[in-house]
């Protein structure tokens, strides 16, 4: 598979350019379909790239078939659009009934609908971990610090919590401290959840003792990691520091970290542990 051309349908953030660079660095021809309003074309350097609106799906499919591309990866953040905002071109209209059904549900349902659509069109959808496993959290600490036994207990409790919440299609992260749940990610996203905790600490409504408080991040049970793998980055570490937490526990191989070495160095500078834990 490594010498077959790959199309990356790119949203926002650092992960799409990194995936493109690793795939191309391995000798694979890469074509970037940059989603307007999300991906930053300049971040991909001299890569082969074209920009598309969501309503230009038909045009994108025609280009992929013209190039003989059958392997796809979808990566990067993208705010959930309203169905009415798609503004489809004529070449996209025939696909609207499929997406109308996909929009009738939560994010998991929508993303499954996207994968089903591309598979139905003859494409193979690959996850970033399949193409560049180095982008995921390794097993063990990313930096010099490791979680203490007490912190490991909090992490394990957090993973049990996220597993129990999986049927409700809520977030992929939680914060625990003092043997209790402090916050659960919902529609606001991980970083906004951490900032909410930081605001509580700053207002004196919540106290987190030194060495206590962990963020846990893991996929929901049954989550399709090809298109919806949890992720953390430098901003997450900065928010964790501001909230007074001690570190982050991640499911090894199942959470995107991008540059694990760079993130480990940032963790050391911030006196945090960031640790991948076996599923």
C-alpha cells in the first residue's frame, strides 16, 4: 500500500500537514483536498493541493477518479456544518439524500455516514494510525515524568468512566481529582473543558492539590478511529498547566499526539507527565 497514491481530505490543525509530510516522506504520492474555512493551504508547503467547499463533493470525487486515487484519509478538525449550509453544486446534488440521513444523529452517526459514503463510491478510508503510527501516543511517558501509583489509579478510573459513557456519544475526555470526577467533555471540546476547570480554580470554587488532578483522553467504545481519533496538542498541555493539573493519561496507540518527542519536551518544561497507557 505504501507506494499507492493517497488523498488526504484535510481540516484544520497541525495534524493534516504532519500526516501529509510523513506519508510523502515514505515515498507515497500525496494529494491534499483542503477544506475551505478549515485547512490552511500554506501549511502544506509545496504539496499537491486543491481547495474544496463541502458542497463541492462531486467535483472532488471527479478529481480523485481522474487521478486514479482510491486510498483516502480524513483528518483535522471541522465544525459540524448545518445541512442547509452545504450549498451543493450540481455535481453534488445526487449525493444529498445520503448525507441528509447521516445528519440525523450525533457526530458518530455523521462520521459513520461519511465513511460509508466513500466506501460505497469505491474508496478505502484509512486512519492516520495506519498511515503514520508515530503520530499516536506511544506506550509509557512521552517525557521524563511518569504517573505515580495514585495518578495511575485516577487514570484507570477515568478510562472506566469514559467507557461507561460511550453509549451516550458524549466527549472523549474527563478530569479527575481527589478521587472524584471534576469535569466531563461534552460539545465544547477538550480544551474548553480544561479551561472551564481552570476558571473554577481561579475563582476559588475548586481546589486541586499539588500532584493531584489528571486529564484522561480515550476513544469511545466502538469509535471509528479512521475518521475520529481523539487528539491532544501543545494547547492542551498549556491548558492543563493553567488548570493546575498534574498530567495526562492517554490510550496508547489510540490518541493522536502528532510529534510525540516535541510534546514530551513541552511536558518536561511544564512539569507535567503525559503517559500512554495500554488499552
